[in-house]
């Protein structure tokens, strides 16, 4: 009886190890999200792009529409770009079935943060890359030194593959300083 239990446990461990070792597919997955905090969805948009090739992944984020007053006094936003990679050790990615589970860690002037994301993709044909996103969830936790509290924010994805969105203000773009 004990031998059967030990054998059963061994089979479960082997199955769990095999599941944990499912390779990350080559992928290019994009989604636009808004941040939801304390029940309110903020007007800013964040375009996330997860790219993976031969097990190495990068996550780029472009933040838009976080309006403020520019130097000219007109409302504007400056597009913010963030980048994390598995080779830079700020990004971890593993595959669970047809979902890439992503964890980004980092720090900025406001404090430390952890970004947890789940990209669910349509399985590609043999030899193709995963590029069709069919589900997304995620959010982040930030220990804000400025606000002196922990922020927990949920991401709300846009529900259609491609859409035109009118922004609330102009964009402040860099140029030559002459």
C-alpha cells in the first residue's frame, strides 16, 4: 500500500514538473489597458506589448493621456515608455496552457512595484508565433513613498481588437532645444 502511495506521489510530482516546464512560445501580444483604483477607472491608456523569442521576453509599456498642465499652460501629456526584459532580470514569464503569466518588478521615484499580468492567446499554427490575444487580466501593487501607502491597481483591457480613441488633451513631444 505504501509503495502505491509513493508511486502515486511520484507520478504527481513528475506531472507537475512537466507542466512547469512548458516552454514559452514565440509571441507578440498587445493590449491597451486603463487603471482601476478604488472603483474608478482613470482616463489614461497604457499600451502593453509582450514579445517573446526563443524563451527570452520583453515587455514594453507606453502610457498616454495622463493630462497635466504643460509649460505653455495648455493641457498635455508626455508619453511615458517603460521596458522590462527577462535577460535584465526585471521580468519573469512562464506558460500555463495558452496563458503567458508575467511578473515585472521594479522601482521608480515613487517606490517599488510588482506588475502581475496574464496574457491568454489563441494557440498558433505550427511554426507561427502567438499573436492573437483572447484574454487579459492583471494589475500592480506599488509601495508609494510619496503617498506613504500601498497602491493596488487593477488593469481593465479595451474590449475590441482595434479602436479609435479620442484623447483628452494634446501630446507634449520632445524636439531640439535651440
